[in-house]
C-alpha cells in the first residue's frame, strides 16, 4: 500500500488530479442531467471534466520533465501547473469558477501543504471565486466552496481531518442548495456545479487518506443518503428515487421558463493576455453587455466567460483590453436542443489539424481544414480535439496532431468521436510541416482509405526540423550546449548547436538536403524577420538547383523557425 502523505506534496497533487478526473468521468452524465442554472444546457459535468482534464495534463507534463531526475517535482511546480492547466482549459461557467478555486488554492499551497496551509488555501479559494463572479448567487458552487472552507476551519488537527471536514461541509451545503435557489427547488435537484466540486473534494479526500469518501448528499442533520439501485453518485443516487425531497433527473432537464425568459443567446469564452487595469475596464463593459460574467486569472493571463446577446461585442471588448485567443462562442438554444432549425447535412469528409500558431491556422483554414491552435506550453486536451471534430461536422474526419507528444491525446479524441458515429483516421504527424504536406495532397472526392494512405505517405516523406534556444547547459546528441545557444533539432533530436539563428538554420538545411529533397518548407515565428527567409531561400537556390522553397508565417509559435524537406 502506498504511503499516505503527511502534507499535500507534488505526488499527492498528481494523485488528486487523476482521481478527480476519474470521479468526474464517472459522474459527468448525471451532473449534466441536473444542470438547470444559470442555463439549462446540460453540460456542467462535461465542462468540469474537461477543465480538470487540462489541469491533470499540465501536472503530468511537470512530472514528465522530471522523469530523468531522482526526485519528484516541487509542490509549488505541481500546484501552479494544476492551476494554469485549469485556467487555459476551463469550460463553461462552472469550469471557469473551478479554475479560480484551484488558482486560489495554488497561491497558498505553493508555500506548504500541511493542514494549516490547506485551511488557508480553501478560504482563499472560496474568496477568490466570489470576487471573480460579477454577481455571486447563493445556492451555487460558490456556496458549496464557502461551506467547505468554513468546515475546514474547525479542524486544527492533521491534514486528513481537514480534507474530510471540508468534504463533509461541502456535502451538507450541496444538499441545501435547492432551498437557496428557486430554480433548483422547482426542478428538484441540487446545484450541478456544486455537485461537481463535491466530487473534486472527494478525490482530494481519497488522495490524502487512501480511502474513497462516503458518497451521496448529506442532510442538515448529518445523515447520509442511502445508495439506490446498487450504486450512487455525489449529490444524488442513481435510479430516479427522491432523496431528502429531491427528485433525480433521468436526462437533461427541460426548463422553458428559464431558457425562454429573455436570457442571453450566446456563451462567449476566451483566453486573454492583458494587464490588470485593462481587465478591470473589461469587466465593467462585459457586465453591461450580459450576465453570468466570470473573469479569472492574473499575471497577464485571464479566462473570460460571459453570457450575451451580442457575441461580437463581447469579443471586441476583449480585443480592446488585450489579445484574446481560443475564442469559443456557443448558441444556447442549439446546444440545448431547443433550436427548431434543421441542422445542415454533415459533409462527407473533413480534416482537423493542430497548428502551433495563428499564421498556420489561417493557412490551414483556407485549405478547408478545421484548426486547433496549440499555444506555447498549452497543448490541447482531448476534449478540445473532440470539439474540433464536432465542429468539422463531417461523417469522416482525418486528424493531424502535428506533435508526437499529442499522440495519446489525439487517439483518445478519435476514440471518443467514433463512439458518436464519426469515422476518424489518425495520421500520426509529428510536426506542423508534416501536417502541411499531408493537407496538400488531401482529396475529399476519393475514397476515405485511399485519401488517408496518400496523406500518411506525404507526411512520412517529409523530414522535419526546428530551431530552439537552449534554456540551460545540458548534454545533447550533438554535444554540450550552453544557455542561449541555438539548437537545430532534426526529426526530434539535437543535431546542430550554433551561435545564431541564420548560421544554424543553414547548417540544418545542409544536413537535411544531403539526403536529397525536392521542396523545402520554412515556417517563420512571429519575431523572425523576412530577411532570414530571403537568405535561406538564396542558400537553397545556390546550393541545390532542383529544390524549390516555400515560406509561411507561423505567427506566435514556440520555435523561431520550422523546416520541412520533402
């Protein structure tokens, strides 16, 4: 049996994220089914799952970076990664609030993970979440978070007692939410976001104590509800039997009085790079445009969520405040199944491609592909890829991950899409230039298998390279590099160590073209001047007469230069 932690260290944080993802995976359908506030769109469980999935992936990335070391990552690194992952992957109103809760906790747990720090972390988290919501409402996840923090304050003992008290306090508060929020009482359900938070806190209990907590709602007297039909979930048991006066929804609840009462038509979500003072003005403007406004984050990166009638105005407000990206606009009626319009017939085939920057996104979109942008340090989660497959709205989809590290994520997304009736082929492209080569030979009019084979062959025939800046001294396949050196990676391995970008790029090109080639593809980063492309084109033209060169602008991407040779 693994040793239980005396404090919340990096390993415990990793375990917590994993268990929380498992719990929400088990319960998201039931949580979706009781989602009636603020919009009865039946997606709270899914949004929470995707938010935690992003948090867990960020923590796993921290551990992956320490695989060669003898010690685990520092607790501060793990909790900050968890909070950052949740921030960039937050979905919906509930997911955005959960991201702020985790961020509030991380700010304290980075300094220590004992009982005293956890009590303070829960208090800071609840306060931060309330501050992030423009108009807090009782009977929601905010109430449950506050109750968890208050219950934890009564425990002066070890970490196990604190997490257990927080969980029990959250369960008791959850059971009372229908008394506090009329729409919940009418529907006979507890708050969906609060129920998701109870699942996350239950995972924390299991990570710390080694035992799964008692599941099911608590009454004010402290009596736990009994499981029904042999199984139960946090919040309400399975089976449709009333518990403590609450009925269980067996499918997404239809609440026309809430959907058709003149509420905003769109949910707008985006990440925003902006200064604090700009975000203060943004809050004021968005609050005037709609409701359910939640703005979370800090240190220059924010996650914005709002319900509005004018989605364009909400995005424009973000543009005025800073640089918005990962913009998602959802029409509530369409998402909730209340739209009477006939949906367009799906296309026969589409391509979904992950790209490292805005420039390539535009290029691929012009070629007819549906794109997912992978920002530096922010790889897309499987939920984002599934969403992109859905947006493509086709019977057949070719998925190009363009990153070896996304192989498992893309495979999981493809498997999920297949369960929804979409035929998906995953072409294991490992770099953006391979994806460009595959997209160039895509022919939607030929047979699916034939098209996939042609795209796979084109990608496989493309060698890829990128330039990177060494962050520290280290040993590589090409020798020892120093911080600040320019590294030329060919097919994923360091092959060249240089002093500047132009000379290193020329050496990399010579190495690659020594094995032959007909076409060189150059993808320039945001800050790379056009003169570099001109110089490299001339270098290829003078040294390799039969080789053509094409140049693209990649925008804001991790590498200053990507190179492909076909």
